[in-house]
């Protein structure tokens, strides 16, 4: 079993997780370990689609982003993570007050990392699995990509 990540790296990833579009969506990092990342969002009216369910785009963004940060836990600080591909299955409509996403790295390669995300709808205190995603990510040295400021 490989060692867990440092507290410094965990704190950095927790803060880094909620920038830009993700901050706009109000996704928050909750639990972070080596090869594992958990996020949550408290549902507001602007997360809903026309029929009152949580929008599939909210769940897809959450699954993708959380999987990417699970990948960040298995690479050095000199690496950026970019999504190459993802597939998501929506298992049932979500209508609770909170979503939780749990992502786990299932293949840790040097260039390609595969993570799996599960999105749970929390309604009346009960967790229901509503989406499952498989995400392929690329580990790219920071100096090889231009990061917009």
C-alpha cells in the first residue's frame, strides 16, 4: 500500500479544487486521500433543470472534476491533470438537497490515469446512487502546457 498524501498537498488540493467555474457551481472538497477525492454541493434552484430535477450537467461536471482531483492525489506537484475522455451513466433523476461525489483512481499510469466517480443524491438523509462515470485523465508536466491566468 502506498503512503497517503501530505497535509500540505491535501490543503493545497482542497483550496485549488474550488476555483473558477467550480466555485460558481459551489462544489466543495470534503475528503482527500491518496487515490481518493470526495466533493459535495448543496443544491440551490439554479442547479435544477426545467422539471425540477438536478441538472445532468451539474452531475457530469461534478463527476469529471472530482475524478480529476482524485488523479491529482497520485502525481507530483509538477504535474497538471487534463481530462481526455469521460463517460457517465445517469441511473435515476436526482432531487435531493445535496449531491456527494466520491472518486477513486482505478488505474495509475505515468501518462494516463483512470478514475471512477459515483454521484449520490442525498434526500431526507438517505444516499442514492444517481450517476456513475469513468474518466480518463492525462498527466502533463506543467512546463509543457500554458495555463491561463
